[in-house]
């Protein structure tokens, strides 16, 4: 497949964000790019599940929907969800051929994520709505160059400081400046909300702060949905945000939302505190905010934490957040070509925090395991687990 050959020539890891290249490519070819109604989701955590919940809600409404998400666990195809299914190789190949016929040799100049983002519009060209999950960036993200009809901001916290900013103000500003004329923001720290409102005023944007929560009449239905499919409790907040976005986009009242929840199929997104066996949970979170959420979920338990991380991650803060629930850290070793693993830095942080650790060997039936880290770690663990 040509699209697979193209991917093999690109590196998945982004070392820096090119602020103007993607814009120049879009301006050069925008008249050839399929026009769709675009919903962009930006934030630190919860983008994937919020986007998928919204995609499922729109699909149940009878809309044609594409959901572009990243990264993937097993296959590149996972990034392209179309009308309830992961896109097959044939459609991706056809989309690649259309993209290549427009971009010609410029396809080679695109980064892995830039290529995938442009490809998404040819995959989703017949959709009523395209939901775009931003990558690591905000204002300069590859997904931000397109015309956005509605912006959704999940919780914003510390991550990718080397690319986005050294403190929360800088990170939030980078993300929030991508705001479109209509926007919805989840509950945030006060200074993030104040900044969001200031940016909305400067842009003359209509910004709504999420108000759906456990105090609304839809809460029992949301609770029942989470319990029915045995989903992680933190997904309730992401479902509330998706429901509110759905209500704004499709003009639904709370009674209509209750009906929508009753018809909502199970979330089909892997690795979100997913229980894969009686004693194993996997989660693709990889920052302090995600770690704090898991510490709350497992607060009454002690887990064997199967963990490793890249050198550019703050493993000290992540492990500090998880320490109250950790019985022992089992370091999962895997090959990483594009990014160096934490190695000795991880061991030093475990020593500083006085957390017991050992090399991962095997799963014991009488212990509870939490596999936590990047998509790469989860992919390697799941492949090994399936083989075993």
C-alpha cells in the first residue's frame, strides 16, 4: 500500500512544532481539500473519549461522522473512525491517492501527523461532521489550520512543556488561542477560565462554560450508562462534555439528551482505564493529571504498576501522584527508536520517592495490575499479553 510506504519514511515523534509550514501547505491547497463542518477538541486529557462520545451521539442522530484521533495503539487505521467503524486499508489507500494527486511531491515534506491530518479530510470527505482531535499543540497544531466551526476544550494541565510552554499560563494560552467563533470549555482552574474568557472577548467568540454535571436531570442516565458498560468513572465527565457540545451543535434540550443517552452504544475506544481481564487495567494516560485521576479511581486498592516512560516526561511528578496506590512498580522494557526512554532517571526518581520496583516478568493471578503510560508502552504490553 502506498500510504504505508509513505508512513514508513516519516517519524512519528515530533521534536518541535513548525508554526508556519502547515499553514503554508493549507493555503496552497485549500481549494482542493474537501469542505466539511469541523469540530476541534483541544486539551491535556480526555480528548479521545470526549470526541468519540460526541461522534457516537451525532451518528445516532443520523449524521455522517468522521473522528480523527491520535496516536494509535496497534494500527495507523485506528486514527480514522468513520460512521462507527475503523477505516480499512482500501479507503485509506484511495484517500492517499487523492491527496497525492493534489500535493504531488509536497506529500514527502509533510510530517507524520501533518500527513495524517490532511489525509483525514479525504477519508471523511462525505461526512456531515468531522471531529478533529488536536495533537500536542493548540494554536499551531496541524488541526488548527482548517476552518473550525466549533471548539471544545477539555481540562488543560501540564504536558509537553518543551513544546507548549513552561507554566500553566503559557500552555493554556497556546491551546486556547485556537478558539473558534463558537466554543465550549470544561471546568478548569480559575486562571485558565479567566484566560479563556479574555481570549474569547478578543476574538469576539461565543464561549460557553460546561454546566452539565451530577446536579442535572440527566445524571442518573449518565451513571446508568457508565455502570452498564463497566466504564471508568472519570469518563462521566467526558460524556457530560460531549453531551453539552452535542446539545449546542444540534440544539437539544435535557429531555432530548436523556433519549440520546439511552440509545448510545458502548464507547469503542481502547486504553481508557480499560479492564482487559479480571485483574488487569490499561490506561494510555502519560502525565501528572492522568496519574492523579487514576490515584482517585484506585484509592482503596494497591496495584502493581506496570510502567515506563520517555525521558522527556516528568516521571517524578507522575510517580509521586501514583505512589498512594502503588504496591510495587514493575518496569516494562521495550524498544524505542524515535525517543529515548527515561532509563536511569526513572530509577533515580523511584529511589527518591522510596517506591519499590523490579523488572516486569509476568502477571500473577492474585495481584491487581495497572498498566499506565504511553500508547507505545500499552501497545507493547498488549501484544505481549495476547501472545502469552
